[in-house]
């Protein structure tokens, strides 16, 4: 469920758990498209038949593909009204903890770790955890940075 807040109320969100996104399936088509976009055609990603005999028992998503899905998932969790610009400012820390097999479903949890004032706006540090349905360890843990400008 999306948390909707006014720009002026952002500083009060420190420590807020925004909950979970909807589950989304990671498909072979997504993996192949990402491989084409990044020129990373390693067989563990794009050759499902060969990947069956590999270390993960099937094709897996690129770690950076999984990480990139934080962008659409983030928009499921927070909407800030009264801003002119929203910017992905980067990452402070990222770990690819577990591989995401093609066909798996993932979702993200986000907790607002810190909010600081920057020239013309606020920077939000968000602890993001991408879970794999039925998994015992997360796929990705990251601290994402976003900026919101009035």
C-alpha cells in the first residue's frame, strides 16, 4: 500500500517502515532484455538449458537487474505530494545476498533510515530489502538515496 505524504511532512518519516510491495515475477524475457541492454550475456542468465547444470540449477537474473527493480517497487511504497522533481540520487551500500532464479517472485520492503535537508529539498536514505518468495535469505539489501525538490 502506498504511503502518501506532503513534501513538508517528509522530515517526520525517519524510521518509518513503508511495508511491502506487491510480488512480481522475474521473467526470462526481462533477463534477456537486460542482457542486451548491458551487454552481459553470461550463460547463467541467458541460456536456461545450460544453466540447469550450473551452480544455481537454472537461469538467474543479473544482480543489477534485481537492483534496478527497486525503482518501480519504490514508487509502490511512497508518493510525495507538492514536489516538482524526484531524483534517484544513488546508493550507499548494496549486497547481492541470494540469486534470483528466473520465474521467482520478488517483493521489496523499505524503511526510511534518514532524511537530510539539501539545497532546495530533502534527501531520503531508504533501507531496501528485496525478498524472494519462499526464500530464507534476501536477494538484495541496499541503502537507496532519493531526493525530493519543492
